[in-house]
């Protein structure tokens, strides 16, 4: 059974994507033959991710989250903007794209109990403003050192999960401090802490060439350093996905940090 254009649209859309009924022909598929087969209990969800002006978009991962919080994700979309995944029937799913810290909900779809469903949907990309860095709240270190506290590792594991799924992604890990102490020492410490996070990710099997580190010290406060609570907020680790530069782009300008590859 092929269901094309049968999913009702939800009332909300993420800033980056809008879900639309698929306008792909019934025989449309990705750059290679489909690897999934629908069954009596699982539906084949087939997504086409496209940009109105540029066409198919590669390397996007679409995730469907069930009411039980179980997540089902496609692989990275191919050269045709195509990704697919099997999901249990008879459930309503939130549809997101995979990003650091979790994706915004694009919409929701309900998969009926019917057997052997092939459901084809199109995610139309709308160019968003730059996403803010993912702040790893809860990642802490022993005072004055780059020793990561054990209770912080579960937060870093979120980045591990993202990097394992998004195998084409590269990230920058940046360390930040408050304004207490000497600026040069703060910058050096913030770099060491970013490097410690990178080392942990590498210990989990993430290729080091996909990660760069930088220490900004106190040059980029998130909030004014006028209270103890704010200074704690400014002592942080941020991770941001590094996107390929646009043609002719000069790059963002700002405070320089201590860098390491």
C-alpha cells in the first residue's frame, strides 16, 4: 500500500522545515534502491527533503518520536534528498530533524494500523537564521582545572549520539569563563576544558578530525558578570555544528580565542 499525500498537516511548523504532502511520483526513490520493506506491524516512512530554489538537500536526518519517547531516525539524506525509516503502525509521531540539543518539532503525523504502508512525505526547507550554539548545561570541571566531573559525562554523550548519527557533521567546541582572574589564564583554561571535552568524545569513537576546539575565556559572556549566578552561567562549554562557508563569505568577526585543532 502506498500512501502519498494522505498525512494531515499539523498546525505548527519548525523555522527550518515545513512538512507537505509528497509531490514525488509513486515510483520516486533515493539515489539507491530502498532498503526497507513495510510489514504488518511496521510502516515505511519515506522522506524527500528539498529546498525550493536549490533542490534536494543532503545529510539531513529526520527523526520520528513516539508517545513513549522512543525515537526512529532515517540515515542521512542522499543526493536526492531522500531518507527512510521503519516505524511501528498505530501511533502518532512528532517529526523533527536531528540537531545538537534536539530538533524543533516540524509537525506530527499519525500512522494508522493498516499493514504494509509506504508513506511518502516531503519536507520543504526554509532557510533559517543561524542556530545558536548548543550550551552543554551541567558540564562542570574541578575548580581551576580541566578535569571533567563524572556527573557531566551524560551531557557530553548527547554530542556523541549526534556525531554518531550525523557522520558528515563537524563541530567546534568552545570553552568560556567568567571575568574573574587574569584574562590570559582564563583563555588558556577555557581552551584546556574544550580540549578535554574533545578528548572524551574521541574516547567514545568520534574522529578527532571532525572537531576543533577554541578557548574564548571571558571574551564572550552570555550574560553580564554582575552576580554570582551570572558568572556561573558564563562558565560554560558550547558546541556548534560548523557549516560549509558560503561562496565569498568572509566569516564572522568577533573576539579571538585560543585555538587548537
